[in-house]
C-alpha cells in the first residue's frame, strides 16, 4: 500500500476530489482518514465519511479509518457489531488502543485490521491466536506524531519492525506532507522525528530501508511538484531534482549516477561523454551541498565531468559551479544510489 490522508472533520470540496484523482494517478492506492471525533459534529462527520467512501469507490481507492469504540459510538456504530461496521463502507480499520483483542479478532475475519505497531506485545499476539484472528488480514501501523520532538527514533523503529516481521506482520509508517499541513499543530505528521521536515519522497525511500512495507502521507496534501516527483520515482525509478536556474543541457536530458557510488558527490555518468557545458575557467566559487558543477580545462581529462555535491565542499579553481539543487530537494541526494536515474527540472515560481 502507498497511501495519503483525507480528513472528514470538515466539508469535502472539489479540490479534495481532484487531489484524490491526482494521487491515484501518481500511483497511490489507499486513503487514510480518522473517525477520532473530538469537537466535530458527529452527524457531519458521518456525512463527510459517506461522501469520501463514495468517491473512493468511484476511483477504485481503498479507504482505511482510524477508529475507537467511543468515536464509533458517537456516529451510531457499535464496534462489536460487525454488520454496523461494514455498513460504513470502509476497506479496513486502524484500531485504537483500548479495543480488546477479542474484538480485533472478530473484525479481522471480515476486513483488514491495522494494529498499533508501536504498542503491540507478545501477549496481544498470543491473544489474537487464541481468538482465531485472521492473521492474513492484520497489519501493524505505527502512529504519526503531531508534536515536535515526540516522533520515534530510527533505531527503535527498525528494531520494532524486525520483531513484527518475525511474527509475520507487515508494517506501515507515516511521512510528512509538504503542501497543506494538518492542524492544530501544523508541524508535520511523521512517524520518525528525524523526518518531520524532510522531503516526502526521500522520507519514503528511507523508511523502506527500515523494514517498512507500506507508507502513508500523514498530512493533508503534497505539493504538485512533489506528486510529480513520486510519479517519476514510482513509474521510472528516477529521482527528480529541481534546480534554481534554466539549464536545458540538464533538463532536456536524462542522467544517471555512476555505478561506483562516490561518498561526497553524485557523479553524472554521461557528463564527460556528452561535453555539454563550456569547460573554460570561470570565477571560483564555494560548493555548498547541492551545487551542480562542471570540471573545467584545468582538471585535464576530467574536464566536462558533472557532479552534484552531497556535502559542503570548498572552492576549487578546477571546478565551475553551474547551478544548485533547491533546498527542498537536498534530502534526495542521500537516496541516490548506484546507477540511479536522475531527472532535472527547473523550479517554477509557485514551488
């Protein structure tokens, strides 16, 4: 699953429907919402949910809701009544703490159920087996953390995920959005604290290295440019880097990182072969992280080599600085692997 969030605490609009279409077309397949009703009007929430489930059905999107017994009761649904739960037309449920494993087991025989990955224990799993839960319908979801400084640590997440996989449970975690953030804190909704302000695509790629099977965007939206970057990654296995100036030599060609992975720079394999840039000496400039450079005539047979710096590097009279990767995309440099395809895009004013 690759998912995103639409929240039903407010009236849905045409923009929400268009966002559903855009995310589906990008390769996302599941919508997450929450029925943890606090100050929201229960009847309005139920009405908004009905609209959202209808839209998801029309667009062939799955929809999973975060629920509690109290929240469901507010909209007239008894969590112990499988028929009432199924009448919500949800694909599955993300179960809040406090719901007994007997209820989870009962529900799992009718629909996919997401358990709290961070808090589930050995005893919980034993109880689920005792109640004959349908384990093929169970997935372990980590929380997102609205308050800064409260997100999980990388090592803890990886260790927990390994334990979950030893018990044949798939795992899910959240990444932040970079469009509209969800209130009331508006500080991103990541699972990992270190990803709170990270580029969403970079965050997803990193989570996959930590035994995370499924990734959802926690916040309200992604920027259109980020959606496009997901499209390029999911459909072409390519990393898209937005740059600060118009360089058709870069943007009109496709590039690859060399197969021998350099530690401090991305080396564009086709650079010296294509020789697209002037290799005469230019003003010597520092090379902060994200600098796009071309080796000049002073670097002898390296002239024409194109690089992107992954760290801050000093000025070098043998290296011309020809552009920079924009700050929002700097996180992507660390996930460019050996042979990775790279697409350059000129950043637009609204990005």
